C-alpha cells in the first residue's frame, strides 16, 4: 500500500469516528447536528480527492469539540438543608454568618424547586467577597458537594481579551472555545457549579474591563444565558442549568449592572482563635496526609499553636499558615526518609528549626 493510500484510509476511518460522534451525542440540537453532517460530507469529498488541507483539520477539530459539549447530560440535584449544613460544618469552622446566608439561599432554591418553578432562573448569583485565604473557593466547592454537582473553577485574573471568555471564530488558525464552554466540557454535564474566581481582576485596562463585565453579564443573567453564543461554537448554548458562583477580593471594578444580579456575601477575616482551631483540626490533618506522613509521625505540642499561627505577622486568611505547616511536614518527611527519625515531637525547643526560614 502506498503512503497516499494509507493516508486516505486513515482519513476515512476518522470520518467514520466523527459520524459516530455526531449520531451518538445526546441532546445535540438537530439543526446543529445537520450542520456537522454537512461538514463531514465536505471532509469526505476532500478525502476522496486526496486533499488534506488545513481546512480538514479545522473542521474535524470543530466537530470533535462540538460533540464533546454535554448538551443533555446532567447530575440530579440533592437539595437538602440538613446535608448542606453538615457539609459546610465539616469543611469550615466558624463563618456562622456566611453559612446562614448560604442556607437561606439554598432554602429559596428548595422552595422554588418544590413548587415547580425555575429555581436557578429566579435566584441571584452568589458573590463571595473577602481577602485572600478566607475560604471563598472552598465554600463554593462545599456547595457543589452538598448539591452533588460537578465543580469547575475558572480563574478570571488577568484576562487579556473577551475572546478568552467567549471564544474565537473557528476561521482563525488554532482557535478554540472560550473558558465557559471549556468548563462545561471539562465537567461532562450541563449543570455544574462554575466558580468565576476573582472576577474583579479580569483586566486592569478600564475599557477592556467594561467589555468583560458586559460579557459576564450575558453569562450570568438568566434572561440572556439561555442562548449564550460562543464565537467558536457559533451556535446558542443553554447555560441556564449552570449554577454560577463568583468570588472577589473587593467590589471596586465591578459594574453596577452586574452587582444588581448578585447576592453579596461578605467574608470576615479569621480571628487567632478561629485560625488555631482551623489549623489544628482541619488543615493539619490534610497537610499530614498530602505529605505522605502518618498522624503519629509528627506531633505538635498543643501549647505551640499561637507561635505557629503567627510566625511572620498577621494574615487574614489561612494560606500562609497552610504553607507553614506544609514546610514543617516536609522537613519531618525528609528526616524519616533519611533514617534520622521514626517520628518527631515538635516542642518549644525545636520549633524554630522546623518553622520555615
């Protein structure tokens, strides 16, 4: 078999695969499926003529991406107030005001669902505002866990163009869908929880920032997101089943129109007492596990926690505290691997050695 014939056979096999993808994609709109089938016919003509142009790759890639969008796949919501409270308490110490606000929000979703109304279409978007490290992302993850939904985080910091959100037309080389469609594909369902993280950092340029706010408004507004049009897909995609949650460090750059559609929850800073309990009971066990250690291999004198919490000054969140504990665990792991110790008890005499320099 010549190289040309081998290439031709490969193309025909790929066309069979693409045809099967279109036929097997559940929930894909029929007019979009027809468009994809016409593209496959065009690719078939190219293959028969022995042409293998850039256009072939472009169309084949487009068909592959469109058929990977979850047009129908969904997870079943678990709307249970007691379970939600249990999950929030399990992952977050304190924050009673914040938890109460989330439970109130969930209560409205439960009532709307029970009364056969469009729950997410009527509920405002949650916007958690607070300094870094106070638990905004983990709260969003907990909400997704409580509802038994898939979770995807989109980092909004430093977006250089609205095309990153909305996608670029497939006519351009190396074009691809925007961040929202990518999040749907990543989750594999049409109703994930999507966290738009640090939305106030979307851009430092004033003109671009207002454009990004306008696109975000289209994504988050229930009246508009039923037919969100990504430039790459070039076909309306229904985002109404997605639960969007936003986070921000401050409200300064956010447009008034966007804030009007938000339920703003202000996240408090942790007190030293709260940070000590969070570090001891929540963070430290996870850090031990992630370091490959067993709980009995590193033990900290209970009286040392105030010095561990504030070795470098005050931090409103727990990120620097987590890094401190990770550094301590890694030092202990090194000693165990080198055979210098079987387990380590950290006390006032050796604390300074184990703290990061």
